[in-house]
């Protein structure tokens, strides 16, 4: 457990203990942040007793595979969001894979409680952001919540930007002169899989931020503008994610179309060469008959067959080249 407390934007306690949580939550003019890392059910139950949390809030925290959401439990708001960074793929070190990290939180009138199931999402940058905007902390616990959500959304933007760069590389590989191989299809499949996972955490953020904005009192302070800007960022991230989805679908379909086109070109070339090869086969078969014909058993028959093969094969070759079959 880690905790900090502020009053009028100034840090007054850099080590809020479990015993002080209830007192800080009820203090006037102060706001606090408490972070729980890998809490057990007993830890959460004890916290619930100190803060008078509803049992349903504890159930939400302990539930696995929660989607991003906001729910109200009496005077307390419970929310769940996910960070989505790209990390190095252990199976393919040259590539990155999407990893989602769950961050749950409880919003009290003057306290923000965050719950993390692991330490992959670091809170130090969030604390630094809060400290850099001490004037904003005077607006209350809403400033702490905004700083947290803004950091999560910024990470979403970083991930989307990297995926956008990746899709440009896929487009370059798709339209290279050489045909695509199985590795290209695997890259597209992994990209689609990561994008689906990203959409699951980015799209619901619109509902999360919208619900938090509805449940807070708009008092005309600067914090209102910060939340409006945050909601705008969430909308942009959602729209960008949807556009990437359309692009990767287009790449997948274009790859199939290019494969069909290349197959048709190969079939045309095979058909053209087969027609050319059929001419000498037919002529040599004709002149190979064991019956008399003009030029039989004479040099004239040889030259006549050679001339026919060259003229007819050359004529077919020129015709196929003009029609782009060869």
C-alpha cells in the first residue's frame, strides 16, 4: 500500500498508512490517493470496513475479466480501465505485442483509491504528473482522477501510433514486386489480434469518461475544461482505432486479390507457353508419320517442318506478348 495526501495543492503526507485511511477520507479540505498493489480479499475487506464500502464494490474489484466500466455504489464510484502498451514479443524479438494491464479505482468525495493486480502499470509517472500540476489539485479529487485517466489515454495514443506505423510497413510489403508469403499472413493475423484487444479497452473508454463527467459536479473551474479535453482525446483514439480496423481489413482483402491476380497471370503464361509448345509437337508428329507425304524422306520435309514450327510458334509468341500473356 502507498498513499499521499494534499491540502490546497501542497503535499502534506507522503506516507498515508492503512490506519490513517479512514481519517484522511473524512478530513475537510484535504484530498488523498491510496494505491493497493496485488491486494488479497482480506485486504480489500479491511479497506471496505474502514471506508464503509458496499459489498458490491468489493465483488467488482475481485471479479476477473471485467470490461472498462463505471458503476456507482452508494456515494462511491467504482471504475475499471486498462492500459495497453506494446512490449517485445518473446517469440519474435523483432516485433511487439499488445499487453493489457487492469487498473481499478474507487472515487470517494476526497479520496482516490487505485487497485492494481500487478506492477506492469507504473504509478510513478502519474504521481509526477500530479506534482507538476499542484494548482489543479486545488480543484479536488477530480484532478487526481483526471491525471490517471489522461495518462491511460495517452498510452493508448502511443500504442495506436505504433500500430499505425506497423500498418504502413504491411502496406509496403504488400505492394512489393515479390509475392507475399506465409510470414506476411502471420503478421497481418497478429496485427488484427492486437487490434481487436486494443478496441476492447479503447472503445469503452468513451462510456467511462462520459459517466465520470456526468457524475461530477461542474463548477466552472479549469477542471471542467480538462475533462472536456480528455473526452475529446478518447473520441479521437476510438475513431483512430476504427480506421485502423478498416485498413487492416482492406489489407487482408487486397492480399487475397493480389494473390488471385498473380495466379491468373501465371495461368495465362502457362496457357501461352503450352499453346506455343503444342505447335512443334503437332508438326513433328505430322512429319513423323510413316506414310508418304510431300517431302517424305527428303531434305525438303525437314526444312518445311522447321519453317512451319518457327513461323507458327513465333506468331503465337508475338500475339501473346501483345496481349500481355507472356
